[in-house]
C-alpha cells in the first residue's frame, strides 16, 4: 500500500542549474540544486528529485508516489524561439497579407527612439520563423464589422494543405483578417485539416489571440505552432520520466501570465510559456513583499546564464499587455521580465579595443566555468568570485561539487590579466565590477528611465548567484533595502509550487462613442458587453475544472478615439450597468492623467472599447511551515574567517557564517559572508544585516 500523498514539489530549469523545492506540512522548505542536463533536461529534474528523496530517507519511487502536486517552470519555449529550434511551420492567411510577419510594424525602434536598437539604420527584422514559401494566401474576406465578403474555397484550402505537407511542414497556423469577429473561415480550416492532415499541429488565431492587430495576432499564432510540437514533446518526455520515477499525478506548468496550468494545456498554449521560469520568482516575491510591507519591489534573479528583473508596483507584478520575445510582438499578456546576459557563467573577454567585457555568452553547465574542471577554459563571473575569495571552492553546492581555484586563476590570467597588463586579482575584481555595474544599469533602466525613483523600491535577490552580487548592484543603483528570502537559491521554483492555478481569456468587442457625447456610458451596448464577459467567464471556469473556489478579475481596455494604445480598467463584480460604466470611464480618465499628466485627458474626443479580459484563479493549498530552528546567535553560526577582496577596501579578512544557522534576530555590520548550500550571501563593507522572524535576510546597503 502506498502511503498518502504528502509532498508538494516545485521545479525550475535554468541554463546552468535545475532547482527544486520540497514542501511538506510542518517542515521548512527543503531546497535542492542539480546541474542542468542540456542533452535531456528531464534528467536534471530526476537528479534533483533523487536529492529530495535522500533528504527524507526514502527511495525515489516511494518518494515520488507520495508527491500530490508537482509544478514546473521552464525556459524551453524561450530557448527554442531564440535559438530557432522550433518546428517548420506553414501559415495560411488572407490574400494580400502574406508579408505581415515579415514587415511587422513601425515600432518606435524603427525611428530611432528605442534605446535597445539605437538608430533606425541599425534596425533589423528578426530571422523569419516561417519561410516565405511556407506562407500561402487564400482568397477570403471578412470586413471590420464581422460580415463575410468573400467565402473560403474548400478546394483551395485542400490544395494548400497538400502543398505544405509535401514540402515538409510539420505545424500549421491559420490567421485571417478580422477572424476574431467571425471565426467561420478558421473553423472551416480546422474541419478540413481534420480530414486531410489530422496529425499536424494547428493553431487558429481566433483562439490564440482573439484581439485586434493583425501583425501581433499572426505572430502569436505562428509562434504558438512553431513551438507547439517542441513543448508537446518536452512535456510528454518529462511526464514520462516522472511517471517512471513513481509520480502518479498530473504535471502543472508555470504560465508566464501569472499562474500555473496543466501540462496538457501547456502543449496547446506553448506561446504562454515564454518566460515561464522567471514568472515564478516574480509571483513569489509579490507575496513576500506584501507580507513585509513593501508596496514597490524589484525582483532580481541572477542564475548561471542571465539576470532577470521584474517589478512589483503597488503590491502587484507589472504585467505587459503585449510582449516582445525574439523581436516578435505577441498579443499575450505576461509578467514583464527584462533580462540581460549576466550570470555566474557569463564569459569575460577583452574586445578589439582592449575593453573588458562580460557576457552575454555563457559557459552554461557544460562545460561550465573554468573552475568546474569540466573542460571550460574561458573565465567567467563565478571564476572571478572564486579568485576573490567570495565563493569557497570546497563548499559549492554544500560541498557536493568541488571547484578548482587554480583553473579559475589560469583562465583569468590567460584571457584577461595578461592582455590588459594587470594582476590576476585585479582582473578578477574587474570582471565582478563590470558584471555588477551591468546589473545596476538594468535596475536603473526599469526605474529611472521609466520615471520611477529607485529609492522607493526594495530589491529582492535570488537565484544561485543573485545573493552573491546583490549587495553591489543594489548599492550601485542607488537603492538602500535589499531582501534575500530563505528560498532565494530556488525562489523561482518556490514560486511555481505556490502560485495559483490560472487561466485568462480575452476578446475584442469594438465599440465607440461619438465625440462630444454628453454621457459616453449610455452609448455602449452594455447588453452585448455583458454577454461577452459572461461567455469569457464561463470558458475560464471550464478550464479551471469548474472549481467553486475560482476567483475572477474582469477588465475592459479603453482608449480615446484614433489612439493606438489602450489602458485596462478593472470592472466590479456583477452586471455592468450604465452607472458602473460611468465609474469605469471616470477611472480611465484619472488613470490616463496619472500616467500622462494632469489635463492630458481630452474628454470630448470620444472613447473606444477594444478588449475584454477575464482572469480566473484557484489558490493552491497552502502549507504551514515549521518555525525556524536557527537562532540569532551568530557565534554559533560562525565557521571561521577568510580573506575576501572588495572594490571599496581591497583584501580584508571577513567572518564567515553557515547561512542555515543564522536565525531570527541576528544582526551584523559587514563585510561578512554567509554560506548556504545553494548560494553565498555577501554583505559589503559598512552594510547592515538583520534577520526577521521568517528568516528573511534584510540588508541596508547604505550602511552606517
């Protein structure tokens, strides 16, 4: 007889390490890291599961059989898109619109206003994910009111399908003009595909992105099909490996929009997995920041490959309504995460003009940094941390993985120190300083460049390398408060297992009011609007298995007539009446002026309502953890001292503490080092550390 299920597991696969968190009633979260296995990423998860099984003293099959909930965050979709390793995809579209994906739109970056691309002459379209010969135009037309002007010809559809199939296409996208108003033609495509080509992976635009904007809707549809078979195979392989290990439940996967979904849904909604992994960390941070009383927070996740930053504003994660991935623009709202190639495995090099550069190329987990001793010969940020005395080579991953300081020194000497005519130590300090300043620049980019004062934020640091560098990049960005949660080393994995089940649907309902209307609320067709909202709510509830605990947030997106961008306004529960619509319109005016300045809302211009959105959530069962076992007695936690090199004071001897033994009430003034099994926390010279009752480490980076 198998014992009752009692474990909750969350996982997140990074470029260098695979993270796992184990939750059990009455216990503190158990945290595990295992090297990522690029040849088969599911193997890294099995390796981490074996570590978890060992920690509870059970064989893997018995342990896995007692897991009642398994959540997973992944960068598989992002990697496949960026590396162009998706499935060959064909596109069926309205005659005259074959080049929509190739032309894109004239975004601000085209005209020299985008900081990321600089002058318009440097703007380049992304490498196409659909070859021009795999795009077929079909004569059909629906107008802007949803009326069918030209019906789809079945024979031409069948001919197009045969041509694409014979040419080697394995996935199919259908995106017709105005199909979100009348999907009849796309539904006919589905019927014919089921007859002619049932094995092909098919995405219809009115299902993937039923909103106005033919480029974004087409891009979303195509990318969903391009990634679909990759994600389907990935999920099937992972679930198979988990079931072989003894897991008997259904895998849940992190949705980049702010929750988790079933693995079977993920295979159909592959585009929703872009930034799946980082979203978990942002969600976990939002809950923690609210509990600690920080309305505004910056999430900073530094792993082995990248540095990911998100924002919490007024207690909620910042969500972008349209997202950009791989230089394509998608109509899929997602938690906004900005990333740069700066991680522990980022490679340092000297460019053609003799400048020290760090990243964006990463050594990954194979071969990894030079100090890993796996064949890597180029210096990385981790190598610099080892040389500077910040990371103990004998206690990496709690001692399970030994690092070679001599290899790190040799890599830095050959590739950095000798070309620049400096000592190995100075070169290592230069690598760390460049990396820290790049990360500080990103913090400034998401605050100062967006008109936000960084002093109004607290930084939350996590990831294997985040706590090691956070004291430097937080201080350099002009921010005082730094928080390192007790789950920092696997914080994104922790976010996946504690996030709500989530489903969101949106639709376009084009309505306009006349300019100068004395009461705009009376000009909307509210009966039609309520019917659309009820339909979206019912579909979301179905996807949430009709859970009686489902919570819903409904919103309408408004803009002034002739404008391009719209603003979301949350609706109260219940039917939308004229009075409710009046309050919604007033809130839109106030929000508009709060963003663009007092007096900018031209109330007489008339309004447009484009998008309706319904989000549904079901909370995952919360577990009450045990009280911390560590105390505030730093003497008991101290394991010695070692020399560490800091940019501010040079080489100094600093106390070293076993991180897991530093408990509530502990206080100290840096410099100091706290060593955990999965990370190292550095407290800079003069910075002040305090540990709260839940073992969150709070550092005042301004210091005394």
